[in-house]
C-alpha cells in the first residue's frame, strides 16, 4: 500500500503522522513524504518516510498513483499554507483516485461545522487507529 503524506511550512504535521504510521505499520506500507518545500520534506524524511520529494511537480506527478493521501484540510485548498500549496497541487490532490484522510487543522479561515477542535496528537491517533488501520488490514 502506497501512502502519500503531504505537508508544508515546517513539516511538523507530516512528521507526526509519519512517526505514528511507522510505529503502527512498520514496513507493511510505503510512505512517501511530499513537501511543498524542502524543509517540510526533510522533516518528514527524518521521521522515517520511505521516500520523499519536494514541490509542485513532485506532488502533481506522484498523487495519481497513491492508494491513500494524508494531510491537513489545507492540501485540497488552493493557496493554503501561506501560499505554498499551489492551485495545481490542490487540483491534483483533489482529483487523485486515492482515498483522502484529511485532518481538520483550521488555519485557513475555514470552519467545519460539527467538528470539535482536537489537539494534533489526538487527531493523528484517531486517523491511524480508527480509519487507516481498517484500510490497511483490508488489503
């Protein structure tokens, strides 16, 4: 199973996700770190992603072949992450046939009605244990 973790800025969210994914699944899954910038990609690689790439072209070319895409809600919003996530990136991610598991990190002046704010560690744990574990185990 090929999982793309997408992050920007400092790569903190992506790193937290990758660390938890590696704890839970070890080498049963392939994790590809896709950063909107090299700092984010480097941080995710230090978290032990299997492979990594940076920038618009890397994201646009890689997400169509992913089984699952993981990141914050901003990865499907053009110009999010202080402009790091380009419209082409958002379109490629949104159009990918991959299942998308998005964390409701609400930094984009967007409010999701019915979602209660949770700290990042709780969101990561929920994503891995309640959503992703079922998907990986059913392959």
